[in-house]
C-alpha cells in the first residue's frame, strides 16, 4: 500500500508534512543547517518523519536565500523560533508533545534555543530534542557567499564581531566559542555524529556527552563509525531507525 503524505499550512509560518487524518499527531520542528531553508534537505527529512506518523514542520530561519543560494545565519532571532514553536503547538492537528530535530547549524540552533529557554523560564520548551553533528559551543555568523575552514568550532578563529544568533533582541551574550549550556534542558536528548566528519569535529559531541554525564544527564548518543558530515546510505538508514525510535518513545502520550 502506498503511503499518503498530507501537506498542511501553518498560516504565516510555513508548511508541514504529516499522515492523513485529523490527528492529533506528535509533532517535530526541523531546523536546517547552513544549506538553507530552500535547499530541500529539511523538507526531505520532514517527509521521512511524516512517513512514520509524525507531523513534521521544516522551519526556515536563515536570512534571505532562495532555491539556488543558502541564506545567511547572521543575527538570527531565536525569539522568532520560540514563536514558531508555539505556533506549531497550537496547530489544530498537533498532539500534546512537540520535539525538535536539527543537524549541523540546525543542531546548534536547537541546543542553544533549549538552553536559553530553560535558563530564562520561557514557556513551551521542546519535549525532546535530537541533534546530529552538534557543536558544544556557540559558533560564528555564516555568510552563504563564503566558507570557513573545516574543523572544531571550539578553537575556530571566529570573528567575535559577527554573531549568528540573537536572544531577546540582543546578540551581546552569544559570543562565538561560548559553551552551550544544554545541561539546563531536563528532557529527552538525542545526540549523533559521524566519527570521520570533516566539517564539524566529532570531538564536539564527545565533549557534550561528557559534560552532560558529569551533570547527571543521560542523553541517547550514537556515533557512526567512519561516517562524514552527511552519512552514507547504510549509516543514514541506521540513523533514521534510531531517530524515529527516539521520537516515538519521547513524544508518546
């Protein structure tokens, strides 16, 4: 039997992908990486999750860009992401729980958002977060017309004057290389990384894992041996099995 995927628009925010019917469905916001909102990757990931019964919302947060060019990640408002998450929760066919899934810069976005919401007592925290190839620190602004050296943002010589994110209308505290305090987030957390990632060092996820364990947190962690920033077919299939199982368990009511 062919699977049927339904697109549903959240007015003023964007499209979702989900199963047929009225729901309610467990929902997942998907945060794209530096490839930008219109590259198609986050929409493709949304359809994969929709095939497994989730209502998936690929949220485009980068500034500018189009189907041929990624937008910039410069002074991106995390407050707008809070509002988008609230709009997803209020959507008519969404159930009680909402998760967030981000990869690369989207993983950074997800972890930083949750740490700031938890620190400041902001309502509507995600009920679960999955982050693939995440950094353990805030990274610098991304200009889509340029490309940085590969490696570990923990020692990357970011220009401190160029900020990727803003919170409560200011980017002052979100200085590149500042640790992301994800240990403040006390809900299910999934981390994954390819051990041969040439874009974002796997050491970042290892440091995150160690820091979380020191704080008594127990994240679900998967390392994909020999895999680069974008996993190969077999490793990606394995990743999706882990990811779907994590959200099925974490977003169950």
